[in-house]
């Protein structure tokens, strides 16, 4: 997949942007989640998914979103796994660690915070990337020649057996 030099450059650019977003959020990946929207749009435009059959386009978008969220998952796991020993250290002062006491008990709050940072945030980024990609596919469908005019009654369902992206909804 990364044999193309252009895709390799985009992957390295994404990795650098993801690291910057993690740093900008001081370990909280809110900017990584927001980065998912333009990344999803870029996945569709870089891979020219609008010209492919719909099933192939959605599969490629799903793979791209999974790869981008996997990068964030690895970064978050590397960053926040350093706090895991505190869970097993009775003398650790978890209440002064600086995380919000979500569950009003320091140890349970640390577990919830680590789950939020390591697992839930990359999942939210995955969903945001899918949203960005779907918005780009919709935008390309509206720009395609022969697409349905805009309006409340413009959506036309594809005929059964039609698996190609025809530019119509």
C-alpha cells in the first residue's frame, strides 16, 4: 500500500501531525480526534476513492481510518502505560496525579482515565475519520456529472444489483 512515494510522504506527514496533536493536547488526544475529519477527506481524495465502486471505496476508507487510529492507539499506549504501575503501588498518591476524579475514587478514576485515553480516544478518532471520508464521498457525488440536483427530493436510491458508485444517493 505504501509503495507509492506520494502515499509514503502522506503517511509520514500524518505521523508527524499526530505526534504534534498529542503534544498540543499534552497527552489528551482531543486534537488527534479532530484531525480525523480532514484526514478522512484526504484519504478519499488521495486514493481517488470516488472513481471506484462504492464497496471498494468504503473498504479502503475503513482500512485508512483503522490505520490512522492504530497510530494514535500506539502513541497513547506508549504515553499512558507509564501510569499503569501506579495502579499496583499502594503508596502511590493517585489523587495528586492531576487527572479528573471521574468516579470520585482515585484508583477507579485512574482506570477510567487510562481506558478513555488509550482505547476510547482512538475509537473516536476512527469514527471522525470515517465521517470525514463519507463527507468527501458525498461531496464528490454532488460534483459528479449527471448527479442528482440538490434539494429535499433529490435523493435517488440505487437500483437493486447496482454496486457501483454512480454519484447518486
